[in-house]
């Protein structure tokens, strides 16, 4: 059941991308506002950027739970 | 006609009566006080009132305009909901601290001069620390001390700034500031309460250690009064706007790494306050509207999140995500309220966060700040991810060891009403737009590109989350923040005081005692001066002289040996102030 839901979610997310080609940004000011489905790209890129930041942070700032005790 | 009073007065005087009441009467009373305060705010007329002359300056306790009114409304509304949430507790101290905290926050909001603002600012710090200490364990005691130390530092900066400002300008009225030493000191003072990076560490340190009900109050007032005073004194400062962007990203990054549910929420306060600070820092009408709208909305959903996690803690006794899971079956009301709050904070269409977050991001575009826009979008992605994490690991992850019941009725009612407010404003934002500081012109939240853009952002971020879930699984660890430097600095300072400085003091005392010993001996018998070298050599051999006066230079510092009652310190302070006043009046 959980796997089914995951697959359904992924399919829906992928289907979202082409729909973005039919919707224009109302106040396109910066160049990325004119790229279709830019929010989808932001979603993926943002997640990977944050995961990268977490990876870097944990490599030197992660200590045992009772570190300050 | 009865004249409206400063709303702060209602809460502060209201707190005095709490210990005198018992049972149901007390419960009714503590709910009536915020209701009366709300009616009072409705009757406040724009302009300044309750002005008193003090040492040649005008103290203004009631400066009413659209900015102070909108913040005043939400402070009183959430005050009522938070009190409803904690109606089951029997501890008067918590109610009194909460009332003083809400009252002093309202005092800051309606203060028209820096002196009264500062006084309310300090009452706020002192009242709030008791909401941490009332948890009554070692962790909360220590966290409370760190919290108050940081706030005392911020308060000192603020006071120094106010004094310099008053001396140079000859006025104490709260107004826009221009770059000067006073400007920077006041900015540090305000920035500390607003959790500017890197002086934010008190927030994720202390808020998770507060009482279950106290953390709901804590999540609302300190940081939001900070945003309010920034909007009043520092609108349109680019540095402040970018600080907002940094806070937004920094907060979510650290939130994603947390295992303690309330610490995760605490880091999200920093992130969400970042949006508000960014809006205020842009300084445009839409930016300030967006920032203040976000204050209003954030107060609702952030308090709701703390209520939900408080309910989970109250019913299960667990606070770490790695120990939770599967609670949706046992606590459906809390689960639904938490999902509504999570969707609101993430900015999903139909929830209040969507309206105000969109306004702040749109104003970054309008103000031509591309980097800031990208930072705020990145923070949106992080917010969505961390609340997927929170809801999943708290309510849906498999955990067959846990069993629980739903929270008490008053907690459920408070959560239900707050969740309803989040949805209501999300669907009907006009009610919020009508009370914002500036008229909302040219901003329409429900455009196809905004709605669909947010859906796309979340769907694809969700896919990336599924693929990289292992990276954000909660695990037992401490993630060092800037407080590492403060703690190590504090330990270093303690070492300097207790080892080298203490040794120096002991050695000086030993030498002085020796001198006194020799002089006393000479005074008794001057001829014995000739015997001193012999006696000295003898005593050095037997080490007797090292203990003259009862002190040894080799003793380690014992803090209890020099500890005096706090009254001695207070007495010294009073004597000093009296002497200062005497000198001031005589000369």
C-alpha cells in the first residue's frame, strides 16, 4: 500500500511538469520567471542543495547527544 | 464614555488577581481578561494617549496606528487561545508569568517612546524566563540562565543605544533611525530578540526546554515584537532584508537535522521570522505588509505547531521524533491540527501561510532583489521537507511500542480554533488585508502561476525527499551551532576567573597578611626586627608562614566560600544608585 502511494505521488509529480508549460508567470521580472515549470526545477535543486548542506554540516558539527553535559 | 486603557495594563494588573481566585472562577477569569483586552483594542482611537511627563520627557503608553493595531489584535487573540490551551494546569506561577509576558509584549507594541519600550522589553525577558524555569529540571534551569544572559546583553545594548540617541537627539520618541552608534546598538538589541544570526542561539536552546504550555507563549511574543520594532525603526534597511534571507535558509537547514520535535520548531521560528525580517527590510509598502501579514499568520500556525507537539509530549512523555510514530491512530484531532499547521507554514494554497509568504516573495521581486527571492524559495522547499519529516515521523511512521490517548478537551478546542483560523484566513485573506499597515494594491494571492508554482515546488521536492529520505531520518545527535563558541568562551572566562585570577587574589591576600603580621610584631616589640630574618627562615622551613591569615596560595577556588545572599548585591546596587543620585542632585 505504501509503495503504491509513493508511486502514485511520483507519477503525479512528473505529470505536473508539462502542465507548467501552459501557465505563464504574471509578473516575470528575472529571467527564470520566463522558464516554464521553473518551480519544479527549484523543488528538486533546492532539496539537493539542502541535503548537500546537511551533509557538509553533519561532517564536522555532529556530536554525541550528551556533548554539552 | 469609558476611555480605552493601554492593553498592557489589563494583562499586567490582571496577573495580580490570579492568586486570589480558585477553581472554575479562576478559569473563567483568565479567559475573560484577554477578551476584555481585545474589546479595549477595538476601542483604541488612532493617535497618542496616556502621555506622562517624566524628567522632562514624554512617556507615551498608547501610540495607536494601523501597524500597532494589527500586531495588538493578533497578540490578544493568540493570548486567549494559548490560555485556553493551558486551562487544565493548576500552577498559578505559569499563568502569572504568561500574563506578564503577554502584557509587556503589548506594552512594547503600543509604546510611543524608547524609555517605556525598554521597560516593557525587560519585563518581557524576565517574565518569559519563568516559563522555561517552571519546567523544573536541570536542563531548563541551565537553558533559562543562558536565555536570560543573552537577553541581558541585548537589553544593555538597547539601553546604551537609547541613551546615546536621547542625548544626541534630545527626544525619546520611537522613530526611524539613521546610521550612528545609537543606530547600531539599538539594531543589536532588537536583532537579538528577532534572532539575527549569529545571536539567535538562545532561541533553539531555551524554547524546547520550556513548559509544555509555556513554549506556546514563547513561540509567539519575543521574536514577533522584535519584528514589530524593526518595522517601526528600521524599514528599508538592505542589511536587515538580507539578514532575513540568511535566517530563513539557516533556520530550515538546522531544523532538518533536529530530532527533538520542539527544537525543530524552534529552528523554524528563526526561518519564518527570516521571511518577516526580509519583508520589513525591503521597506516597500508591499514588503512591510507582507512581513506584518506573515507575523499575523505565523503566530497562528507556529503556536498551533507548539500546541500539537505539546499535546504529544503531554500524552506520551516523549519529545524526540526517533521515539515517536504511529500517533495518528491515537490522537486524530492533534494529527489533523498538526497537518493543517504544517500545510500553513509550508505555504500550501488554501492555508494562511500561502497568502503572506507569497506576498513577501513577490515584494522581493518587486524590490529587484533576485538573490533574496531565491533564498526565500529555497527556505520554502526546506520548510516543506521538514514538516513532511515532522508529520511522518510523529504520526505515521511505524511504531508498535507506543500507545496514547487524545489530549484533554481544552487543548483540543484551542488547537481546533487555531487550525480553523489558519484555514479561514487562507481562504478569505481579505479579512487580514483590510487591517494591514498599508492598503493592499496590486497583490492577488490566488493567481494560477502562484498556486500551480507552489504545487509544483512541493510535488518535486516531495519526490526528492522520497529518494533521499535516509539523509533526514531523525537520529540521536547534537548539532553544534554558534552557541558552541559562546559556551566555550563562557567556560574560558570561568577558568580565567577561577584559576589565574583567583590565584592572584589568594597570593595577594597571603602577602598582605604577611605584611600585617610583620608590622603587628614590630609594633609590639620594635627590637624584635633583628629576630625577623631568623623567624622567617624558621617559618619557611616549617611552612608555617604560608598559612598566615588562614590562606594558602595553593588553594583551589571554592565559589561557596565567597557566596553572599543576593540581598547584599541588591543593597550594594541601591547604595550605588543612591550615591549617584546624590551626586547628580548636589552638583
